[in-house]
C-alpha cells in the first residue's frame, strides 16, 4: 500500500480526485480566498483551464456521506504547470474543515504522478517559510528545501522556501 493509500484509507469513500472544470472555479476561488493563498482569481484559473496542461489542475470532490453538506462540492484543489521537464506546483489548498484527513497528500501525490506521466523529471514549489504544516506535507512526499527566496511573498511579507523532488518511479 502506498503512502497516499495509507494516509487516505479512512476517508477514500468520501472524496475523489478528478480534473478541475470551469464549473469548479467559483469554489476554487472561494477556497483560495479562505486559505490565505496568494490570489490568482477566477480569470487566471480559467486561463489555465484553456491551456495545454489543464490535466494538471485537480480537485478533491466531496462524495458519499460527506456530500450531505450541499454548500461545498470541493474539499480542495491543486494546480501545476509543466515546463520543459519540470513540474511547477503553483497552488495547493484544502478547506479548513477537511484538513487533517489526507486530502492534501492525495492531491499532491496525484499531481506528482500526472507530472511524471507527462515527462517531468522533477517537481518544485514555493511555500511561505513559516508554513510548517505545508512543509511537513511536502517532506512526506519526498520534497527537500533547496533554496530560500527573501521577501518573496507580500501581504504579509515573508520569505519563500523552494522545495524540489525527483519524480523517477512516480508514474
């Protein structure tokens, strides 16, 4: 059983990872706004969906018993972009009420697998230096800190950590 399967077994029946669609964008932006990510907004996500790498835009759909809360169809999402042989993970977010249930890990492992299948040799991302929960998640997936970018983020100003992982064997 893989790391993703072990971490997600208890809730696998309640969430599914699927490709993001235009119909998901309002909720994606809502999640973005409530989780403190740097803002992209609806137009940027829509533009990415029209591009060649829209298969690298995934959502965690609420299914099963969890779907009784009809206000939310999505528990989280991940967006990445492929350039040359690198997968750049742009945004990962999980609604606060669904955190700690393995959804972020499942999204991340799904995108790493997609990236490897698309020919990426490695993946990288930036995160706020003070985001210890995200740092722990990425380290579980094999990412290592490779650089620090001073004052990379604004509102509030904070350094970014750059993390990378090699993808051989993920596909």
